[in-house]
């Protein structure tokens, strides 16, 4: 199925004003225009690039006798009789039931929503043309709420001459309206100048080359003889033409961002690396070859005088934090400041404690700043940041707020990049400019423990250099994962009791479908009380997102010190918690979580020398996708393999956490499915960047539009 999302494109600069004005279209007044705007449709070009995500075949009448469950079909039938029924005995919700036939078979049409006029019109003998999804009913096949029109019993009405597009919609905007508007916009394409074609070469060796206008017409209105399977698999030449141009525009937008950032300067961080060598010598382990390789790339970036823009990714426990510490030491030894930004208080505070312990012997002052710090204490921290006595600053979103001014920020580290918007990352990098007003950016090191397949990373983060820590420290033992039904809770409780009795510790993670944080916390609190009652000899702790920072810190310290044996938590512990003695993880309602989140949670165990286990509890019945997710978790501990499957199941926008940033919001392309195009995309991008800069801007405006706002780093 076509991957599809919509967002507003900029007004097309065109010599014909009506091309920019939706009110010129029949049926678009102020109220409809406002609703269309919520769908991201503000001009003719927006409508043309608001592409169907599937199609319906209304080009032929299907005999009722040949209908099958699960099929969609266009039928012509006569009403045998109509009646009003009720959904359940004694209930007041009414249904309108139409028993219809066409001579080859009979069918039931069921309407839950209808008005008096419909009831009066849909009577015995009325002839209807209907379209809908056929399903099994209690006694026969039926269609619920078909689209229908009354037709003249004496004359033959023509059927559609093209497949019917189905578009993404919103409240107040129907499929019928979008089809009508897209039809009017397609008629405008007769004026070729309205939508210039910037690609004049056949794409991917296709024998049948489609111009942009022709490709749009085909995708919006495929002819009756179109290869439906080819369209469904998104392999038709018209679709490939659009996919290629969209991937090209996305790649060009990120290359443009990269080029723009390269115009800025950064402090060249040069030192004798004394702190680095001393720190590495003090570590109780040796750096892996992967860590050493990534560290060398970072040091070269920091010395270059060009703003470092490097993404470092590595699986859970691969040692990214140590690499970040080495970059901080290089920065401090060069007389500058480094900031480390994490998405949660728990992760940020853990970084603060780690960096404080590591750097104390080197005489480096590490400061802590979060939104929870107020009043006099906050002013003291801000003062240290401003006068430079705070050399490394660790915190949350608070690090880029307006009142935070740095004396000489030269390195901005963002941990768990997918939790932040691009604008937030850039806001921290621009803090290098506040005091000296020079055209400088801080070096940026972006870290993620969410493994991203290389093809996706090189496309989604084409503005960044890319490094992978693809090696776990020696001695790390794989985590054994089992999947069990909630009915086997007694066995799990017995397992917890045995583990804790032997001096081990365990996590119990609560999840809820509800987005309400208060409900999640309540569920965790209830679970903690129940577990304490059934396991009276085990010390049970509770941590969730509504606790104050100092309460969370105290609870986590008790768990690290072994005072708490079983920690009940919400998914607030997804990242950053590191307790080597914890060897058992219970995830309740695991079917509700995505693969990446399950992998992150599982990564909280397996950090010590003991064999570790993860129990995924689920509630039946499971959807097919939930079964698939849990089977993958049981099969592998490889974060990259899990990420690849996660991409297939959820799509790149969800995996990267970019829904709110505008990045990788693709209309028809799919990075996983269309990976084979990327090499040719890059070749053509380089050609356009060198020879046709005016086309580059036009392509970015056409496909990326408002998402391009994130490139504004000045």
C-alpha cells in the first residue's frame, strides 16, 4: 500500500494566480477552505500531491451471486423489502435493513445511521447501485453502510472509466469532495506550464517514461484496464516516477541543510589530549575497536574548525556514553564548554552522576540543570554556566531555554535524538552564538540507542556524518526472552521470588493503552501494592513520571544500592537506567508496545555478569502484528535486526520519532521499500546541485515545503 502523509506545502510561485487559490474550485467556500487547510491543502499543488493510498474498482458491475467475503464490489440491485430492526433486544439503537437482489443472488444492506428521507426513499422496488465491503452476516452476506445512488430502472447508467481513488481525509472532508477537487485540479494540468517537469530523463531505466503531469493523472485516476496488483504493490511506472522525485527532493533538502551548516564556523578544539589518555587509563575496561574508531572520527571533527554534525548510533549497552565523555574531555581541555541534553530527568541525572564520578579526579566541574531546578538554586547554576566555571553541563530541555547563556559553548551532545525535534537540537547548537555574536555553531554529537538501518540513517540524516558502534563490550551475555500469557502470572511471581531470594533484582514494567500519565501512574501504583502483598518478603519500589526529580533519584539510588529488590515502573525507565545486579525484566501487556520500545526496556537487564531474562506477558487475543512483534523479540537480541522489522511494521516516521518535525514525512515513497532507488537518487542529486541550483530549490519547495523550516539555523 502506498505510504502516505500530508502537510502543507508553500504557495506555488506561479504567474497564474488561480493556481494558488482553492476558492477558484467549484464547491470550495470559506468553511470548506478552512477544513481543507487542516488537511494541509492550501493551494492547487497541495491537492495534486495529496495522493491516494488505495483504489476501488467501480468500473464494472459484479453479479451478487459471485460475491465473496472480504471483497469490495460495485453491484446493481433491487430492494425486495425494507425493515427497521434493533441492534440488540431491549436496546433503542435502530437499524435500517434492506434485502436486495439482482437475479443472481441476494444480499443484506445494513444502515446504522439513516434519516427519515432515506427511510421513505429506500422502499420495495427501488433500484440501487451500491459499492462497499462484503462480509459475513448472521444469515447471509451483507454490506454495512454502502455508498449508493438510486438509478432509473428503465435506463442503463454508465460505470466509471477509471479506478476510484481513496484519499486520506479529516473531519468535514469526504472522499466525494476530494475526488471532485482532485478532478478539477487535474483538468488544470492541461496547461503544462502550471507544473514544470524538472526531470527530463527516464527514471530507473523505465521503458515507459512518464512526465510529472502524466504520472499525477495516472496515479489519481488509473484507467479501467490498469494493472491493479502493480498499483497495489506501488510498482507502476507512474508511481515510480513520483517516488523517485520525492526521494530526490528529500535528499536535496538535507544536502542543502548540510551545505548551509558548513557555512558556519566552529571553534577548532586542539589540545594534547592529556585528559583523554588519563581517563581511558582509569577505566576498568578497554575500549572496543568500534568505540576507538568512532572516537577518532569525532576528534578529527572537533579539530577541523567546521561544525561537527555527527550521528553516533549503537545498540543498547554498546558504550556510547563513554565516547561522549571523550568528546567532552577534548572540549574542556581546549578551554571550552560542553553540554549534554537528554530527554528524561532519569537519563539526564544518570549522565550527570556518571560524568561527575568520571571527571572529579580531573578537576572538571559538572553542572546539572533541569526544569525542576527553581529559584536561587537555578540562578546559581545559570551563573556558573555564564562565567564558565561549569565546564560540562548536563540536563534536559532546560539547556536551550532563553535564560540559559553559556560563556563558551563549543560542543552540544543530544542523547536519544529521536525524542527531540530538529529545531530543539539546533536551538542548543546556536547557544554558541549568544555571547560573542559571531557566526558560529557548537559542534554537534547526536547519539541514539535506537538502531536504524544504514539506508534509512543515510536518508533521514543525510545532513549528518554517520558512525556506528557495532560491537558490544566483551562479556555481555545475551538476554533470554520468553513470551507468556497473563494467566501464568503465578509462575512469574515464583520466578521473581527465587531471583530476589538469591540476591538478584528485577523490574516490573506496567503499560497502559491510555495516554493519560495519571492513569499510567495509578496502574503502576496498584500493581506495586498487589506485588508487595503477594511477595511480603520482597522489598518493592515504585517509580513513575509524576514523581519529583529528587524522589525519582532517591528511588533509583535505593534500587542501585540493592535496598529495593523489585522495581515497579512505567516506561519512564525505557532509557538510561543501569543497574548491573538487575537480571530479570517483566513487561506487562507487552503486546501494547512497539519493537523499539520493547528492545529498549529489555536492555535494562543483561548489564552484569549473571545470565539475564526478559518475560513478555500478554493478554489474549493477540493481533497478527502483535504476534509478529513478540516472536521477533523472542528470536533475537540484535537491535539492528529488530529495527529493520520495526521499520517494516511501523514505517520510518514512527521509528525516527519525526512526526512532529516534518522530517521524512513522505507522500508516496517508502525508504525501506524503495531503498534500491537511493544510489541513483544520490547521483542525480549531485548533478542537480552542481548544474541546476534553481531546480534544486523548486523540487524542495514542491515536495518538502514547510518541513524545510528546520533548516533555518541562523
